[in-house]
C-alpha cells in the first residue's frame, strides 16, 4: 500500500497527489511514469511523474478526471492509500546540452514537462516553455514552470490568461523571432502534439512527443500500447513514452485511443447515476 501524504486541488477536476514511494523516488528520472491502481477493483492507470524527492521518499503525480477510474481516484484524500504504485517505468528523457529548447505543455501536459524543463535547464540549455490551457481556471503549474524555464509563454483558447490562441501560435511566434531552436518537445492532447509536429516538420526542427496510449501492464507484455513510429511498431511503455513526432503514425494512434470510448462513456453514466460529478470552471461560467 502507498500512502497519499498530501493532496492539492490544482483546478476543477485536476489534483496532485504526493505519494510515499521511497523505491520509486530513489530511481525516478524526468520523462518516466508510474502505473497506479486504486484498489482490487480498479484499473491500472499510467500517470507521468511530475516531481520526486528521494530524501523524503515521495513521488508527485497529477491526475485529471477523464473517466470513471480517475474520478474515483480524485476523491481520495491525504491519509488514504493506493494499492499499486509501480515504477519508475518507461525510458527517461534524453537530457543533453542542446542549446535552445522549446517545451510545450497542453492542459495537464504541464505536469510531465516540469521535470524535463528543470533537467534541461540544469544541463545548461536555454528553455522556453509554452503553456496552454482552455481557460484561466484550468491553467496549472504556472509558477513552477516559470522557475524551471528561462522564459514562459502562456496561451489560452479564450484569452482569459496569457495570449489568446493555440500553443502552435505561441511556437510560431518564437520561430518568427528568427532565433535558432535546437529541439522542440511537446506533451499534451494528441491533436496538439500532432499539430506541433506538423508545424516543425517542414522546418526540420527535431520534435519529441510523449505518447500515453491505452496501457494494461506497463511492462511491454500485453501489447496494448503499441504505436507505429516510422516503419517500426513500438510499445510506448518500454520503448517510450517519448518518440520522434515526425515519425509517429498519428492517424493510427488516434484510432487506438478511441477503442474503448463507448465502454468508458457507459461506465461514467452508470457512476453518475449513483452520485454525479461537477463541471469545470470554464463550463460553469457559460451556464
């Protein structure tokens, strides 16, 4: 059992758990993830490691409510325990001195880019972070990423924080400065990562994305997380989660991500009939 030491409400439907997991904390590196299971009836959920403290033995994860399992997990409080907390899993990010790196986080993609930005900055890179959110109510980790980067740009769909527009527009603005960019890293919703990759492809800018497909065991045995990268079939859990965004078969990845959409919808409807859930701040303001 893994005790939740602290819980933070970052935004509506987005929570941070600091979990006591000394062995995971001692080995964790930027870019890796953990497989979490709440109880015997729960499904395994891959969650990126947002932060880790080997001295305290804690690992921080950020969870967004997107289905029944994440909704139930988000209801846990400090002092509660998670049954499984397996990791660190996946290949760590490649941290080198590239020069100038633009790191883009969309939505809860802000969580995985945090340790990557911090590590790249410590390695001597100039790190420009672009943080995107639908609205101000869903913007998370602004101050943490400001400290972890050399420059932080904020984009929002409705203009309620930062500049109005998509993260690709923020990236284009950086490109238009005429400065040399040596590497781009994009983590967030699949359409966002695809759009970033399509923007950088004709420019020849090396672009890394982090894929989070359906996973079952997280060790490469089940094959559920397979993705097509160039001419090769890869398993995101052991070969990734980071891949060359210019080589990912985005159409196939999107199809596989929708495989259990109907089952998840029915599970959520059944769960809500028993209790219900709230809505995000952006939606509430429109009603």
